């Protein structure tokens, strides 16, 4: 008898809990658009702002004209002079946002959570930078300092006219395909205002970068491709986990090296004052 009473009480408590739930409780957590689960996703507004930079990395006073797109939807808006944009009553979910303007890089925000409901989702500020195309190069190559067994390798380029200072350059490392879409990793250098404007001498291509990546370490040839970047250092991480620099110019030039051309990243400290090995080799223009 006692067991039956307890069972009946448990059933009554369960029924009371079920019917006392609000509609929001029954909806559960927000899901992706088009989800066909047991709940109906909430809708709500999405707001955000865009900051627009010129080719020197300086923020402009007018941030208008940036087209904001919610990827995989038909939803678009254009920023006003303050850089603000707004989407009304968007179903709850996770969305990718793209920010584009002619002559500027296309910035993205990946997997933004939009819970929906009465409170609008505030998206983090997006940065859109003007692309700097720069002067044509004389050549793009590499320089090695040290001995054949212990040396350091640096990207190097000279230009037919002075480049805009300050500036920045990105070095794409690939083993096949397009440098700006199929790259393995990248290296970025900022060019300060007191730099010699006809010449780029980059930071060392670290052997740790080469030997710690199985794709680069096992490649017969690694291709290094150089492009101008916006000095603001605008970047984001895409769906594949790669760091994207959206404001880079077309590829200026490339050179190829074998993993074996790099001193292994172990053993005694490498010396860089015992000569140049070799100087200005393996250059080619795109």
C-alpha cells in the first residue's frame, strides 16, 4: 500500500511540473535555423558596429557603406556613417557574418551565438580595412645568414618605388594550390615609419614553424608568397581554425625552399655572424 501511495504522489508531482512550465521553458536552448526539434526557436534583433580603416591603418570618420551579410541567408544590411547595422527578428541560432566594401578586405565573425528573445544580440565590433596595393617589386627572395649547418633565413624584397610607410606584409607558406586560400600557415611583419621605403627585410622564418608542422616538414618544396597587408593587423580565425588576414593585396612574388634548407630547431644556439649563406637566391616573381 505504501509503495502505491508513493508512486501516485510521484506521478502527481511530475504532472504538476509539466503543466506549470512556461512556453519558454519548453522551448529549450536555442538551436540552428531550421531546427525541427520539439521547440520553436525564439526570434530577436541583432545589432553591431563596423570600424573602417584607411590603407595606413587609421580609423576613418565615416564608417558607412559596409555591406553586412548573415552567411547562408538572404539577410543583408548596410552600415550608416556611425558604422551601425541592425537585423530584426532573426531566428535564434549560430551565424557567420561577413563585412565587405569595394576596395576593402572582407572581414568575418564566425559562429556568433544569437539566443533570440526581447534583448537584442550585440555583435562584437568588426574591422574593415582598405587594401594597400603598393609599388611593384623588383624581386621577392630570401636571405640566409650564418653557415650551411647553422643559419637563419629571412624573407627579402625590394620595390621599384617607395612603399607607403607604415605598412605590413604577410608571408604565406604553402605546399600546393593558391597561397591565399590553401596556405598552411602565415607570418606577418609590421613595417615602422622609420623603415627604408624601398626595401623589405622581414623577421626570421623560424625552423620551429617548419618542423612543428607535419605538412611543411614532409614537403619536398615549401612555397613562400609575399603580400602587402593593412597596418591595423586585421585578422580573424575561420571555420578551419586558420588565421585569415582579409586586407592583403595580390601576391607580390614567391620563392621556394626545402625543409632541409632550415637549421633543425635543436642543439646549440645558432650563430648569425659568421658570413652570409647564400645571398639573394631562388627568387621569382608571380
